[in-house]
C-alpha cells in the first residue's frame, strides 16, 4: 500500500524552564527499514512459560483477561436440554448456566473463585476486560438459543476486584441505541464504546470513566485522551468537523490525525500523520499502529524521540513460503520490544536494532493462537488445541495460555 507521507513535524512546545524550541524533521524520504533482519540474540530478553489449568467436565472458558498479577477467566457450565412440559408441541430448547469468574495468580499459582453468577441474573458471560480496579463483562439478557449482536440483548457490568461486588452500568444511557451493534474496548480506567446501526451509516462513540462514572459521546478524536502508567499522555485531534471512526471489533481509527504527546518532563510534541491510526499501542518513545483495519501485513512504528518512522513488514516463517501472505492479528509494546501474533506465530521485534525473532510457531505445536493481552512487562496469549477446535461440540479440557516476560 502506498503511503503518502508529506511532512511530519514535531514541535517542542514546553520544557522544564518554559523555553520553547522547534524541531522540524521526518521528511517523506525518512521511512526506514521495511524489513527486519532475523536474530537469535533476543532469547536472553524473553522468558516464556506454558500454563494449562484443568477444567471440570462440560465446562467452557467464555472469557479471559489479564491484570498486573493475575489471569481472570469465566468458567461456564452450560447445559442444554429440551423442555418436555409442552409435549406434542414444538420442542423448546433451554440452557441452564452455572457460571463463575475465577482468578489465577501468575506469581503464586493460586487459583480461586471470586464471583459466582446466579442463573436467573446472568447468562452467556463474555468480553472480559480489566479496566482500572474493575473487571468489565457483558451478558445476554434472555435465555434463547438464537440471538444477534443488537445492544438490546446485552447488559454491561463491572465487577469490583477489591470488594467482588457487581453492578450493572449504562442501561439508561444506551436505551436509544438498543437496535445497534456494539464493541467495547478498555483503556486504563475508561471504556470506549462504539455503536452502529446495521446499515453501517449511523455510528457513535462514547467514553465511560469507571472511577467518576462520567459518560459522554465522543464527537471528535480530540475528546479521547490516553494516559499510560508511566505518565505519558496522548491526544488525537482530527480535522474540523471530522467524525471519529471506530471499526467494529477492530479498535480505534483516527483519520488525518494530529497527535499530541506529553511526557513526564512536561514536553509537548505535536505530530502530523496523514494516514489513519488504527489499533495504536504506545510508550514514552514509540507509537505502533496499523493503517488497515482488515489485513495488517505491515505496521508502522513512530519513534518520536529520535524522529524515525519504521515500516514493519510481517516476516516470513519460511523463505520457501514467501508467496504466502502473513499478517499481524494482535500486538503489544514494552520498552523497545514489540510482541506480535503474526498469522499463527509469535514474533518479537526489537525496534532499536531493527531485528526480529520467531518465538513460537504454533502450527508446529498443534495449537491455534487467540487474543494477546499485556499488563506491565507480562504478556498472555491464549491458545486452543487444534483437535479440540475442529470438534466444536467438544469442550476444552483446560484453559491454556503462554506467558511472556520481556526484558528491556
């Protein structure tokens, strides 16, 4: 894909002594290193473990989330039976649920139940996400087999990880969007909610702060602000009257963006990016993002400290398979290292040395990789056994995931 990179300007607006300076660089010819060289020197920087938690018979893992020290997961015992009370009529299929949220401590390896759901109140728990001191999840309102993605059928909930109390949220605020589809993404102590009608023409985005319970519609990208754990602050600002676009289940999209960065040292940097920013991850030196919502065969890494823009092509596992298109399905950043699920493999990219290493070829292990999650320097990647995945009637015998700790 052609990338028209005109000029990216970084302006240093404030310094500790209130002096201002201007840096003007990153010209169109500054796009560097489309290919990362393979290296075997990164193994000392990463520790990988394979965890398999035994599941009871007929149990299903319906959700998975990561905090600083624990993995949270939903254990769902869903039993399907036929209601025989209306014999002679059309059979009525009913699901019964025995559902709980459990926590697995990565350091102590202790596992415990932190909340058990009542079948009358909660059904089909899914979409677990850690947001601040809470665990966010959605559940289906009615006990039907056939349902769709309309907001009317789902309820939003927060589980307080300190008190283990659950409360429903945003019931009144979202009433007028009951016939819309939705997606939710957690960012620090905020939830970003996107809704759209089934024609795809009417779209809205909202931010809900779980700490002060404020809920507002996002009309322009400048209304979304991210603050990372190390004090870095990002603000996206689009052109006047340009609506924020959010891809369903694909994260944040900002078109023709002005990116404002504020670091611990109170410097404010302004970066002009003419391409869309999709699925951004960032720290105090790098902003990594895609510009295609569907097939991410390359990523961009903006080093706004040194004024570099790296184009990261999806590496090929086997040189003989160069015709096979590889793509990034998920990625996270810690320090100068980027851990990425690429097709069905895990790669580690060093953005400083521009080297990459194949960490895990899941096809060789006979497993399929799913979501990647990060908290501090810990990463988790859930996987399933391929034979279990092929047989959709068979429940997973265990909750299986890889953990990674990366030095930087």
